[in-house]
């Protein structure tokens, strides 16, 4: 199901701590970075913090700039983003700043927690939503997207929430402000906890921006490790978007689709990319990409192929269709945006061929329009070459 763009935002010390162990909150950022955070909030549809952060920091989570609030209203948005918290127990303090300031608020909780939260927050106009017997982040994000219309979600902590979202492959972006101080306390809270992360300990996030903001350094990272099995990750969307962009590079043809493909190792390393007719007039995208990888590359069995169009199951121009090439390469996970229409081949079912031989196929229809864009000129009655 579609989810919002999930942006994790945090400030940490040089030794990776979110705070110290004292009774007062440690302010890691300075005025310039606080203003930057205010700008990010103003650009968001919702701001989320965990219940632990509400108890520890008692935040207001407002857009402080009157000019930014006015700009939101002028754009037809509420002055303040939706404020969201998540609590498994529903044990929430009704006197906290979170409830008495800003705009609309929503609590995501469990079936049992909803009973407690409704009673605790009675009369405050807070929407309490249960996502089942246990907390399910995918259910939370789906509800925010489909019911609340949230397209951009800013997550401001705490460490447990950041950890869960990153470990489950649900974080699209990390904005990290590195403060020039060392906490040095072993029991001070950390940004991320222990446990498995997508791609394993050698997987590297991609740095997309770094700049000084006052006396802190802002670093922006995006995840690269593909999801596993049939469950999509945030990185899957990023790689598939790249495949759709590659489709636009194809030499024009009226007898074949324009398709882009990327092959990515489990740790997020790009192994190869290709696009239709890249190497010769009848080359397909998956074929072009796989041809650039040594057949005995040990990373292939755990890799993911991203293709803007469903890999072909029937083909006249080569002995083997792309679905067969993928299987023969040992790849067992494919992410695609668009099921092949009957433009050239009736009842094409490359996904069916892949799944019949044990591959996981993930279709992300949110990218379908981008995959179709380079192919809008095709005549419906031509034959695929």
C-alpha cells in the first residue's frame, strides 16, 4: 500500500547520543538549526513522535514562524501540520503540551491501548486509531496516507521509533544534525538501537547532502538496501524510480517498449543498469543490465532486479525472454511498476513465469505513470520485436 515519504530527523552528539542523562533536555542544535527544523516542519503534512518522547521532552512540535504558517494557509493547508504520536499502551498525559497547542492530533495505538487512550484524552478532540492487537508501522503509514492524506511525514523521535522505522525499511530519508560536543555517558540515549538493519552491517546509506548550519553539520542520507521477499522497502521505491528514469533514455521505437532496469545487491550496491536498445536495436533493458555482470557474481542470487515494465515472457528477437534471463542469472527478486499490456503480446505474463519458479515479484503501481510516460506514442496493434 502507498505510504508517505518518511523523513527521520534528529540531532546527535559526536558520540551518537540524542541527549544526556540529566533531568533537563540537552539542546544539541543552535538557533540556525532550530530554524532549519522549523522550515522542514512547515514543509511536512504531519509530524510524528513516540509516546516516550512526549513523556521525556514534553514537546509542542509547532511551526514557530508566522510567515511559514501564513504560507501554508495561503497554499490551502492548515497552519500547522497534523501531530501524530504512537503508543502501544495508550498511557498518555492529557496535560502535555502536545495536546494543547497546534492543530489536529492523532494517536495510533493497539486495541487495548485505544481503550486507555480514549479515556485519558476524553474531551481533547484527539483522534485515537487502533491498528490491531500490536503496533504495526505499515498499518500506521497506510492509514496516514489513505485516510489522513499525508504525503510527507517528519519523524522527530525518539530513538526507538527511528530504529524501528529504519530496521523495517520504512524510512525514505535521514536528516542528521551533528553537534560539536561529546556526551560521554554510556547510558545516554542513542539515535539507533541494536538489531538487524536492511542489507546487513555492511550496507551503506547514500549521502545526498552535507552543509554547515551554524555550528552543527547537516547530513542527509537515503537508504539503498532493497527489501526482502514480497515486502517492499523505501529503497525499492528509489531504485524503481531510477529504472523509470532510465526508460526515457531509450532510442525511440514504434515496435518495442522503452524500459529501464537496475540490478542491486542485497547490501544496496548497484551492480548494473541498462535500458532498451542500449547495446543494439533489439536489446531489452533487463538483458542489457545483466550482460554487464559476471555470470558467476556471488551477489546475484540475493540481488533484486528493478524494471519499469514487467519482464517479458515471450520474445521473437532473442532465444530467451527477460524473465528467463533473470531466472538463469540466479536472481529471485524482481520489482516492477507496470504490468505488460497487450500492445505487442497478448496475455503477457512475465511475472507469472517468475513466480512459478520461486521468484518474489513486487509490483509498485505508484510508479506506473512514470513507466508509461516514454511509451505513450506506441500504436496498440504493433508487434514487439
